[in-house]
């Protein structure tokens, strides 16, 4: 490993001198240390600092750092006693459902059905909890659906608190290894997802730092490693990994083509630094990575990584909410903004080199309001380079208007139900499934649907995670949940499919039904089993509501193949005769279509100097790049994988 020059101890010495002058002595400071992107001040008496509401703000302004004040671990009440004390202090009417502890940050998470009663009038109960147990309380509303994924993540963070704190300190010392650096040059290299969809990975380099944005897998090309995985053989990437120089990884959203290879890096000890993303993205990517292991096993393939490698991902993830600005390297600041694609999806904004250059990387984004989310953010403080997706960047890639798509979906469902058939909707567990659920729920609520809607695969668990983060949903949904007291995700028309026996009962039943099942491209998952058994009956229908990648079973069915050979149990090939009706309704996509992509550039503020088109089939990246240049006069490029582009 190459040793990096570090000035952390000198920097901390100066910081401690400032803090000692500004913080009252009765706070009794025990330690000051960088932990991840924050400067943490440990005190034996936190109330002495909290009494002055402006003190932390003034410290942050002087030191130009994000400041957190935490109680010294020695003064924390043991978790068992702290839990009893909290329950004694909070009125029973608050209906506390869970109390969990994160010792790595000295935080106690209190879940309650009525969080306002935990906080108390003017925060009085919360202050009392802090005084009595010394843990920093974080109050959250009890999710209406319990998520096993969220529970497991909290258990891991609690059990691994010592390792987590050690990691955070290492990460902090790396971020602040030098005073703020003004970089000499910046460049980006495409390691995957350039002129293609899948295995997204982009390396941002300066003369001081290396940051990776996304690290995905192309599940449609798993039998061809040259197309399935990011380009590990790229010389600059190989060098960075071998030398241990990668500062951070940023994940735009949870889908496997953007996050699926993360645990692989930990399995082979290629990276041990911080991963930055939003809280819901962390939870959803863990869910999808765990499912990816099972899919590989079911297909007789040795999994790329193990559950314990996903555990390492959890331990190394630092979550940020939208709009929070954090240092992630000596010359880089990160802000995540809403991308409107799926829960927690982000546009990555990097401020590089103390004002030298600003990059926005859209990941996957949507630029119109949907039932689930607000449109992607299009205003930034500064912007010189935009890296944007081109999934639907072709000149003819105009999706059906959302209202028309919803109307068409209901028509197909009614036609199928009238002839006694079943409707199969293959959908990504995260995003498309919940979008379709909201359409069907509203229609059912007004009496338009009376057949059961079965949710199979990870959809129920993914929906539970959605209910845990209502603040990331659209204004309309938040209004329904918080002010009208109605949660559409809980409509009893939705039935969870628990196992293969229940699945077979649904298939064998002669009754009409709607089935939303993973995966969305018919690549593994229960949707394939439904398809195999329902395809031969002309009464049934299959409705594609999301992108079908080249090489997937979904794309073959979508193209109209009527006889499809599939490998069944024991390696035997069986031919599936497709007599069911096949429909594609593209208005539900979480990707911006051609109209939205052009509109995004038109409304982008400030207008960038350069636009780089990625994440689309080659001709679509090129088409969009050319059109943006002609319409707006901007410098544009549609690079290939392994191309390196100097930005400054």
C-alpha cells in the first residue's frame, strides 16, 4: 500500500485549541476526533453545550466542518437500564414499539406510534431522556409494516459498534489527511454503463483523490464476465485498488446494476473505506444483494459474494439525507439530491478542488411527478459537467403519458378478468412494483377492482421499507399518510405470497387474479415460474411495465417469440408455448424519456459547460448527445467504457 502524507494530528491540534476557547469548561471534553465526514466532540456533560443553541452552529462556521457532540461512552447508561428509563419517562399513550441502540454514534432509536408524545411539549421529554440516559435520542414513527431488513441492519450496527467506530475514525483521518486541497486536474473514467445499460461504475480522479460512483452488475449477462462486471482490468482502477487509494464509493440508488458488486470488493479485500448513500438506498440495496445471492444459487451458480460480505457493506455505509453537504476527500464535497427514480435515489453532486469544478451525476432519474416521488432536482449551487443517463435517449423514445398508461393498464386487466384469466405483471421489487400498487389501489378504492392482487418475491419486504421512509415519498402520499391518516400501501386488497405452495395454489386456481411478481425482466424470481405455467393459456395476459434489457427472457417475450426454450429442474430444457396476450405499457418507467431528458437540460440551472451521456444503448447515448449539442450548443460526449475524459 502506498502511504499517503497526512497532517491530521496537526489539524486536530489547531481544532482543539479553537474548541477549548469556545466550549464552556463544564462540558468536560474528553476527546475530539474525525469520524467519517464529521468532527465529533465527546463530552461528559452534553447539556452544557446544548444550552447554547448557537454554539455548534458557530463552531461549524469557524472550523468549516460538520460538528457532532456525543456523550463520552463512559457516561452512557447501559442499554437495558436506558430502555427501562425511557419507558418510564415516556407516556404509555406514545405506544413505543421498539428501542434500539447504536453505540458507534451514542444514539438510541425510539420507535413509537405517536412520536410527538416521545418528544414532548417543546422537546421537554426528549431533553429529560438525554439527561437521564445520556444517549442521544432519535425518534421515528413506527412503520405500519415491519421490515426484517431494517431490523437486521440495526442489529448489525449495534453488535459491530466497536469496529464501526474504528472504521469511522479511519475514514475521518483519510478525509482530513490534508488541509483543503485545490486540485490541479480532474478526470473521469467509465468502468461500466457507458454506451450500455448495466454494471454502472464511474471513477472520478484528481491529483489527490479517487472516488467511485456506483458499482453494479449486469445480471442479464451473468454468463459472460466480460459484459457482466465493471472493468477491473482498467489500469488506473487496478492501480487504485492494489494501492488501497480508493477514498470512497457513492451509490446513486439500490438497483443491482448500480450496487450489485459492492460486497464483492469486501469479499476480496479490495476496499475497506466508506460508502455514501441515502438511508433507504442502504436498506434496499442490502435487500437486493441478499436476493441476488439466492438467485445465483437457484441457477446453480457460485455466488459472487456471501452474506457476511453484505454485512461489511452495512458496517462501511455512511448515510446522508438529501441536501446534506459532506467532505468525502481532501478536495471533494458531496451532496445528494432527489432523482425521482426509486425510493432514496440520488443525483450525486461533487464540488471538487475548493471551487475548481462541479459535477452532477444523475444515475437513473425521472423528471415528471409520479405517484411515488417528486421530479428530479434540476437546480444546483454550481455546475460545470453533467453526466446523465440515456436509457430512453433515442429520438423515438417517447413514453406514453402517465394518465394514458394507467388507463391502458386498467383496460388490459378488465379484458383479462372478463374472460376469466390472470394478469401477470413482472416488476422490479423496488420502484415499479410500488408504483403499480398505487395505481391499482386507487382504482380498487373507488370500486373498480374486486379481484385479489398478489405480491410475490421481495415486493412485500421492499414495500415495508417504503413505509419506513414516508419523508422520501411524494407530497401527495405524505399528505395521505400524515394528515388524512390513510396509508394506501395497507389496503387489504394486497395479498402477500408466502411460499411456493401458495404460489402454486394461485396458479392452479380457476379464479381471475392480478399477480405482481419479481423479477421485472423475467430473469430469475417467481415471475418466471408464473410465466412458465400461465403462458400457454390464451385467457391470461402478461404486462411489461419496465425496461427489458437485451438478452433477457422478458425481451424475448416482448418481441413476440411464441416458442421459448427454458432450462428447467435437473438441467432439462422445456419449450414454453406463449399463447397468453403480451402487452407493453411503457408509461410507468422510472427513467426519464426523450422528452424529459431534453426538458431537464432546458431547465437545468446553472447551465453546465459539458454534458456526458451514459447508461443507454450505444445509439441512444450518441443520439441524445448529438441532439443536446444541436439544441443547446453545449459541448457533449457519449464515451465508451474505458474512455477517460479530462474535465479540468
